[in-house]
C-alpha cells in the first residue's frame, strides 16, 4: 500500500494534558513559525486525561493554608519513599502554582471559596490542603480548556485516531514516527526534526484497573524497542478505591472531603496503619491496609466477581457537599451499582491506577540515550510516560496533573528552540525505516497465526493481578516472569481476524497488546530484581526499605538476551531519608 509522508518541524505524540500543553507552549515560544503535528490514537478529547478527577497540586495560598513550596517538596519526597530526584521535585513544587494560574487563564472553572479564592482540598500524604479542583471532573475541564485553546493555534495540526507503531531513530537521532490512520487504514510517516512522547501510562497491563482502555503504554514500549532506557518500571501504583466489580475509580477526593474506610465489622481500620493521617495516608499505605484487612478475614466478598473488598463510607457527609464537590461519585455509584452514596456504603478494593516508571529523562524532559551521560538527539518525553522522576516509588495524588503541566511548558519551550535551530529533517533514513515498519504491519495483518491476541491479554492481566499486586512474593514474581516469556512467544504467532483496513480495531488492539506484553515483562523483571520494599513495591520476603543497597533507580534496556538491568543514583540534595510514619 502507498505510504503517505508528512513533514513537520515537531511531532507531539499524544494529546492528553501533557501532550496538548507541550504543543501549546511550543507554539507560544516559536510563534506560528513552526509546523507542529499533534498525533493521537483516539480523538484528542478522549485521551485518558479527561478522566482525571480529584485535582492538581500546587501551593496557591501559603499564608492562609500554612503551606510552602518547601513543604510540598518534602511531602512529595516522603510520599515517594525517598526515591524521587529531589531537584526535580523542587522544580515541580516551585512551578505548579504558576501552571494552575495558567489553566485559570485558559478557562478552567476551579471551585472557589466564598471570598473568591481558588478552593484547595486535602489529598493523601499532603500535610495541608493544596489540591485545586473543578468538582471531581478536573481532568475533563483542563482538557476542554486545552482543546479550545489549541484549535486557535494555527501552527498545530491535530491528527485524531492515528496509532503510532514505531519510533524511528537513525544512529541515536530521532527521524520520524510510523503510524496507521485508523479511519483510512493508510500507513503514514511523520517526519520531523524533533519529537515529544506524551503517550501516558500503562496501568492497563492489569485486569482490575481504573485507567482508560487506551492506557497501554505504547510510547514507552516504542522507546524500549528503539533501544532507549526505561526507569523504575517496577513501581506501579494501586489506587485504594477501585469500585467493585469494574475497577472504575472512586476519587481520593472522596476521602479528602471526609469519607471513611470501614471493614466488614464497620471499623475505621486505618487507625491500625496510619494513626495520624488515617484515610489520607499515601496510597501505597492505604492499599496495603485494605488488603491486610481482607487477608485477616475482615473483608467482604462480591458474589458475582468473587472479589473481596471493604467499604468506603460517605454517609456522614452532607448530601449537598457530595453534589457540589463529588458529583461524579454520585453518578458512578448510582449508574453502576444503584447505590446512593449519602445512604449506602460503597464496595472498593485497590486497583492498578498509575505507573511511576517510564521513559528515562533528565530534569529537562530530554530522553536519555543510556543510563547516564548523553541524551538521545531530538526526543523529549513528558507526562505519565516519562520518569523524570518526581514520584519515585509512590506518587501522591494530584501530583500527576501538576507534573504534566509543569513539564509540558518546560518541554514545549525547549523543543521549539531545538526545532528553530539548525536541525534538518532526515529524509532517507526515515523513509527506509518506515518502509520496514510498513512491512511488519502488513505481515502482522496478513499472517495466518493460531493465537488469539485477546486470550493472551486476558492471561497477562490475570497473571499480573495475581502475582504483581499490592503484596508480592519472590515465587510470584518468578511466575510472572516465566508466564510473560511464554505469552510473548505465543504472541509471535497471533492472527488478526479483521483483514479490512477501515477502522481495523482488531489490528489496533493487537498492537496495543504487544506493547503491554513487552512492558509487563519489564515490570516483572525489574520487580524481581529489587530485593527490598519501597513505596508501591512491597515484597513479603524483604519487608523493609534498604537504603544502603537499594536507594537507586532501576534502568531497563532491551538487549538480545532480554531486559538488561542497571542502576543509577537518586539525586538527594535536600531531604535526608527518614522512616516513613503517617
Ligand atoms: C481515573 C483516574 C483519575 C485520575 N485523577 C487524577 C487527578 O485528579 N489528579 C492527578 O494528578 N492525576 C490523576 N490521575 C492520573 C492522571 O490522570 C494521568 O497521569 C494523566 O492524565 C496522564 O496524562 P498524559 O497527558 O501523560 O497522558 P494521557 O492523558 O494518558 O494521554 C496519552 C495520549 O497519548 C496518545 N497515545 C498513546 N499511545 C499512542 C499511540 N501508539 N499512537 C498515537 N497516540 C497514542 C493517546 O491517544 C492520548 O492522547 C488519574 C488517573 C486515573 C486513572
């Protein structure tokens, strides 16, 4: 089939909050002089970011809230179980307030206090209320504002529903992206001087997950396949309150507004695990507390799914507060379970939610070429797909949207400068690499394999749900590695039922499943290699954090023998590691 070639100065891969923010800042920095492509496998407004609920962190009123940038930094580093790079955390805390105001100017309707100030709510692991919000639909309103804004930027062309299948690099330099236009079935080569990867996380490798179905980690898998290093892939966050049996998120804002967690005896069990913070302890601690209660026989069981759970209790909250600040909680519980949160208890258990690991970048969002030293030419990564790292071993809720906004500006501005420089689009190498990828896709579609990719996905998710969940064991991690290897070799023999070209969702799904499988293997290998417990990574045989041996970032690179693991130091410039008590 004839391949289409499109030339741009910059290609931004992903149109969530991170991608759209980067594209807007690139254009603001360069004027309309640059041609920017914004490529998304779903319609831009269906990007996962629209489902962000509880809010965005940033110190807006230090005096009134008894807050400071320093305290935001400290909370984030402690929340990360001391694995975050502290200079990056300082950058996050310093710049987040400015970005909340930037979104205010774009038109986000932040909830306000009677005196007109932006309302900030408490969130897990934060010492004081510092999470700005637009009811419990923050992501939707931020995305709406970005989308309205971006359509005014004439230099940005949006390619909705183009799935990128390969990151093309020639001798360490970015040369283009290979994509399939889902509507036409045409394969496309996007050539550009530079690229921003903003493809989100990969929490969908698990079956019981809160994220959208498109959170399959494609950009991270593409980077890995192109030889680029990934960082801290073993750290997957389980959000304490995934609704039974679907996994749909009940936002942490519910606990921020005062909801309790109760076991089958009706006890507020968090007293046993985090006496001072209770339900607002960081997510890793709350998730472990829930599973501990269940394992101690103080949980309940859902007949339909067999899932065990505890209750989230909002019944003591004023019904008007639920309508004003948590309308989506009411919507979700009413529609999914016919429950009224003002009267009924909500069944929940921890669900895979966010991936702290991702593409290894430096503090400026430039993608690294190896564990340390040089950066890859012409590639940046931003948002959940990037590991800067500000979340370390455990992210604090509401710090992701600030990360997307802060590094969206940093990366957008830097990439505009790069594209305005003397770089030229590399034509021949891109065309050759793209032709190879075209053949691979054609072969994938036409081959007569015997394996159903959806079966492989189900088995992958079931294995991870069982063996790489809130509490891990050495045997479970080994089982997961073995199983992922088997599934990868079965994947090599898959068939695509739909041989058509228009909206071939069967082909798209198979590509995504291949990406998830690749990353699931890396997660399992990195997890098994880390012989300690830190943040979201808790191993029963190694229950303690071991700073002497393991205060280091994991780097994973693809090699012919599988995943090559190495380690680099954590940047600690302000807060000495302490015991994490809440
Ligand atoms: C239910 C839920 C609620 C949350 N609430 C909050 C919150 O209140 N506060 C907070 O801080 N965090 C929250 N988070 C986390 C936060 O939503 C995400 O971390 C953040 O939105 C990620 O944004 P992003 O721009 O990096 O990626 P995404 O929004 O995931 O966007 C990824 C983009 O990449 C595109 N893409 C991916 N692969 C390809 C491909 N192969 N080809 C082409 N395009 C591709 C997608 O189409 C999409 O446009 C929440 C998470 C969940 C699951």
